C-alpha cells in the first residue's frame, strides 16, 4: 500500500500542469547547486555556476574555499546583492542576485542557516528562500522539525515564493509530503521530471543518481517554465537551472 501511494503521487504530480503565465511577465532564472563543502575543484564549480548566467544563484555548502573561488571568478560588479553564511562546513549557504534585495537576509531555521530574501524584479516583488536541512540519517527529529519550520516560514508571506535547496528529502518521506501539503509545489514534478534523480553523484557508475533530494518548490503567484539539470564538478549532487514566471493569479492580486 505504501509503495502504491508514493507511485500514485508521483505519477499524478507529473501530469499537473503549471499555472498560466501572466501577460508580459518577466522571467527569473535561478541556478542552484549543493557544491559540497569539501570540493577539491572549487574553481571549476564557480565557472559552472557562473556559466549558467542566471539571475540568482542559490549555493548550498558554499564553504570558505568554494566561496573564495566564486569571489575570484565573478566579474566586478556582477551579482552585487548577496546574503550568505560562510564557514568551513556543510551549513554554509549563499544567495547571490543580480536583482536588488529589498528585504530579508540570513537567518536560522531550527538551528540551521538559511537565506530568506525579497527581490525587486522589474518592479515586482518575488521571494527566495534558500534552505539546507540536516540529513535525516544524522538527526531525523531535527530534520523533520526543520522541514516543518520551512513550511511555516514559506507560508508566512503573500509574496510569490520559491523555496530552493537540498532538502535531504524525497517524495517518499512523510515529512517532505507534509511540507508540500502546506501549499508548495515541486517544480520538477510539475514539469514532468519528478522521476529524475539528483543524488548520489560521487559513487561511480553504480548506483546512479536514484533519488531527487534537491528541489525548487514554489507557491502561488509564480510557475516554472523550464528546469535543466546541471552537472557540478566535484560534488555529490546534481544542480539545476530553473526558470520561473509570474502567473495570472499574481497579476490579479497585484491589481
């Protein structure tokens, strides 16, 4: 019964269409990666993410050496708006934007660093929440509490919101399904890519990346147009580049 429930959920979600895009809506492109805090190829990682030419980068495990590589590789004046927590471990996280950050910044969600910012996108406000809960194998109780807190945090604003990161969670985890039940939707699933995997990428040919734990979730007001996977040198995760637009519902609310 459990397997049937999970499979039915994935199949159903893969065929739920995205919302209609608002007329003349600007697009926002978000490049995401868990770059692995101990990555031995930081310069390649930086070039890969910067090569996506995205409006926003959400970078998980952006530890000291990787962060330094990004700073060196980024052209002067590019991605001038930044909110980040940089340390030597897996808790490091950053959101870099070409659009102004009008409010928000670094915070903690159940003792885990996160970034919650509002961006000005050509006169429209859009919110990005970058997250990285604990792995459930390290602290299952804390991980579940963090997912619950992320849901509460995301629901705490009427702004169109994208919640992007390494959730260490997949569709078969009840805590992750409870997070989606707060009203968030998964970009990969809406675009028919719910069966794709993002981890593990550092185990050779076997096993292949068999599970998606890296997600671009979104609330009402925005909808995904496209998501492309991104190979991240030296990391144990695949990243992605996701393009979003505002919906007709967001236009109606703004009116």
